[in-house]
């Protein structure tokens, strides 16, 4: 069963459905490398209940020269508030794998 992005309206862990996690950033895997970041953020906003959750920004997970030979790559999206994040998100008509972004990655 596909999961999707929904706002986290509650702070209590009991309010988070099974299979979801709370996140303020997410990594979307399998995004076509030719797709502009502006288009990606627009599609993510549409998937977030019609744009009710704001996006602070987005960026490719790897730098441009590492994406040159690739068809797909990963994008990090940062939200203005915490969302409930499932295992997949609909982007451009396709279900793609997502995971919570680890803000401490690389600092450990």
C-alpha cells in the first residue's frame, strides 16, 4: 500500500499512524536528473494537501557533475513545519521512495 505525505497536526507519538514518521525534511529517491528543482518543489507542494504545507527549499543530494551520467538521483526537500512522512510520495505521476532527511548526517 502506498503511503503519502500528510501534515503532522499532532505532537503526540500516538497520533502518528503505523508506517509513518515525523520529519521536517525528506529525501526523494529516483527523481529524473533533467527535472528542474522548481518543478519538483511545485509537485511536492501539490502532494502536501494542495500546498497547505510550505517548503523552505530543496536541493539535489549530490552535486551536478555526479549527476551528469545518471538518469535519476535524489532530492532533499525542507519543510516549514513537521510532516508525517510515509515510505512513498507521488511526484510527476509516479510513486517514488522517500525517507526522512537526517540533518546530522556527515557531522557524526
